[in-house]
């Protein structure tokens, strides 16, 4: 915390918002054109965005939805899980990953993470398999690919389906293959802080076209294929309800932003990679844990730059560190408190943080610092200065 007489690194009116998206004129113009077109809901721009995303991922097709949470829910519903079926996921993830399993009527089972990669530890996954295990749900944490060779080997041995939570992993690759194309489904997020932002939004990839078609129907009330076209210029189309579905469709207004965000996905990745390297160089030597470098043969999406603040080394606890950064007018995040720290899961499933020691420790020490492609050189220097100053005060 800046002490008395200490001035914050940035002024209050220049507060550096964590994860602010880099929105440019092209998005603004496309949104205005969408508004003027009179077609705000699901329509031609969503179709364009789906096609562009599928091409970027080298997939045959993609289905746009209104969040990654929706994508995860639809993917799991399409697996036709039965009550009591178990789905194994990581203890270090956003609550949406676990909630999707619950809402699909299955039982979530957590496995611990590897302390360096912060991704699902395949050894612990193996330990958690029971005769009721039906699926694995790896999360490519911070944009770093999971050990897909090991996880797919486990899935193959036990006949498990795989749903990849790619909320952080649009640009991620593992041994030349793109994240979201390993599993039965890949689920992506375009939430405001994500690498491609549409405000709210998500995308589904599926290995089998019929699975994607089923998820699409479930995502639009369970109405028969292409029901969104019913008010189009081809004349009114009747639809049939073939399932009890949900309202998870993306709007053209969101796709208008996404189309142009996706055009800059690689340029933005390069900018974040440069910031990442700058943080690595500038923060090395401070009493902090820095993220591990990318593994050979992989591409990290550089979605989050996570520090580990161990009070014994840093002289300041994680929560005090968060407060100090905020007092310097730098926005920070926590990704994430381990899932068993939350009361609902503890009370419902009897989970205890100590049973997932790596996720517990990381969750209690982690701090994400800004990594948006929007950051200027001065912004990055301010973040470094604020981290350095915060640790000096901790000594
Ligand atoms: C790992 C992970 N999974 C799922 C989600 C849910 O994404 P959305 O906000 O698009 O529903 C998030 C979003 O923060 C996430 O970080």
C-alpha cells in the first residue's frame, strides 16, 4: 500500500483497468452498420463470425453462442450424461467450468494441478477415475495447453469423452494442433477480458458435425435447424421444437465486434507476447513466482500473466499485494481461488482445499497483472514500477 507521503504510481483518473479490450474503429463501424441494418439478433454477421473462427481453428464449422458458459453447458448436454455420471476437471478454474457439469446433471470431480504449468495433473486425474467417470474437462489455464498426450491416453483407456475449456486458449497449440480440436468439443469465450472480446460471447467446436448440430439446436430453444432464419427475406419459416433447449444464441451485434477482433487476433497475440517478455525481464530477481515459460512444441496464448506472492518470501501477503496495486491505480485479478475454497462446493460435495494442495497454494498466492494488447509502453512500465514498489514496502 502506498504509505503516507507516498504518491501512487498512476493517478486515480488514469486507473489501469484489468483486461480492458483493444477496440478499434473497425468494430465500432461494424456495430453501427449492424444497428442501421435493422438485424440485431442472430443473422448474417454471426454466420460470418462462425465461418471465420472455424477457418482460424482449421475446423469444418463452429457454433456461436452467448458465452463460454453456454458452450460448456451445451457440450456436456450433448454427451447425454446420466445422473451419477462423473466428469473430472481441474480444481483451479473459473466456477463456470464446474457449474456446467452440475447443470448438465452430472457429478463434478476435481483433480489437482501441476505446480509449474497450473494445468490438470494427469497423474492425479488417473487417481480420481471411478467406474462412473464419463468425461474429462481440461482447462488450458492462462492459455497454456494441457498435457493432451497424457489426457487423451487416459480418455482412450477408459472410454471417456473430452470437453476442452478453451476460455483462455484461442491461439493455443499443442504439438502443432490447435486447442479445442482435441476433444469431442472445444469451448471458447469472448468475454470482455478475453483474447477476442465481444462483450459477452462464446464459440463451440466439435469433432463430429452431428454433435455440433445437436448443440446448436439445444442452444436455440431446441428448435429445428436454422430456426433463426424464420424472419428472413426468404419468407416466414415454420420451425419444430425437437428438444427442450436453452436460449444461448449470439447476436449479430456481438458478432460485429468479434469479426474484427478475430482479424487482429495474431497481431494482439504478438503484442501480448512482447509485454509478457518485458514482464519476465523486469520482474525476474524480485521475490515473486513468475509464470513458467511455454513448453517445447506448444504455443501459449498469453492470456494471463500470473505472479505468485508467497508472504514468506515477498514480505507481503497476496491480499495486501492486491490492495497495494489497486492503491497504485493498477487493476489486478485473481485466477483463481481454488474451487474447494467456495462455500457452495464445500457444502455440496464435501470438498476440502487441502485435498488439492497445488491448486490451494496457487489460489492463495496468485495475482494476475494487466496483459491487454491495449497497454502502452508507459502502462507496462507503470505495472512494473507498482509491483517493484509494493515489494519494497514489503521488506
Ligand atoms: C476457464 C474459464 N472457463 C469458463 C469461463 C466462462 O466464460 P464466459 O464468461 O464466456 O461464460 C471463463 C470466463 O472467465 C473462464 O475463465
